[in-house]
C-alpha cells in the first residue's frame, strides 16, 4: 500500500503586514510599561519632605511671635498716650487752680491792704455769651477799694470794645454796645468790693480783641484793659491806668 503524498499549502508573503504586527506588539508592550509605571506611582507610599515641613512650622511660629510683639507694642503705646493725656489734664487743672488762688490772693490783698491804701480798681472782668444764637454777652466786673474804709463809693461803670469789622479796626463805645440804653453806664455803690453786672451787644461780623472797663465816681476814675480771650476766661488784668 502506497503512502499518499503530503498536501502543500501555499501562502503569500506580506512584509507590510508583518511590520504592522511588530509595531502593534511594540506599542502594546510600551503601553503596558506606562501602565505599570503609573500604577507604581499611584500606589507607592508618599514620603513627605521633613525639611520643608520643619521650615513651614518655623515660619508660622515666627509669624505668631511677631504678631504677639506687635500687639504688645500697640497696647503699650495706647497706655502711654492715655497716661500722657491724664498728666496733661492734671497739669492744666493745677494751672487753673494756681491762677484762681493767685486771683483770690490779689483780691483779698486789695481789700485788706494793711497800711497801704488803694483807690478804686477794676479787679476782674468776665464775659459770657447769652444762650442761643443771640449776639448779646453778659459781663461781670469786680470793683474793689480800701481807700475809703467803711465808706461807700458810688459811680457808674461802662465798657468799650475794640476789634475788627470789615477788615478794619473799630471801637464800639458804651452807647453802641447797649444800643443807646443806660447811656451813663451801670450804677455801682459799695464799701470794699462789688460785682457789677450788665449786658452788651456785638454786631454781626465784629471780631473783638480787647475790652476797656471804665469806672467813674466819687472814688475816682479808673480804666483797665482786658484781652477778650482773658475776659472770656474771667482773668484779671495787670494793665491798670488810673
């Protein structure tokens, strides 16, 4: 019995197809490597940078310390300002108290006088605005004398005010200040001292600078000048002309 001859298979050779197959295999292999690398990075434990963490903590601590120091300095400055304001206020009060005591001492010195006899004098003047929008001012002038002890001195007191109006110097006499009323002045009569009260009117736009008080009677005639700012505070003047 004879053996049959093997059949032959004839296949065509395609080099391009083989190259495509090799490229696909290479790409698949490269993709598998990238996938493995990505999985390794994803699941690999992350180790923090201890140096950066320590530096960050140190910087945060420095910031906290600086904020604390700034808050302390701001508070210290505020306390110092408050203390300085209190000291300045105390000094102002002491100065006012000293001025008041000096005025009282001068006042009683004029009344007592010892062996020294003094004639009629304007010891002090105080002006105060009338409440509201009125241009009127109330004044109180303190008169003293110890020349005629135990005897009344009588007379009249008047004021004139010097200032600026419309950019020019101007003097308002007693008639202008009282609008023609009390033309001779305010009457006074006392043995040792008296406070003479009255009211004057200042025209609109008039800026007063100085007040001149005149007292004229059987105790003699006296004029005394007061700066307007001192008269508002009720201070006595040292400028006396008799």
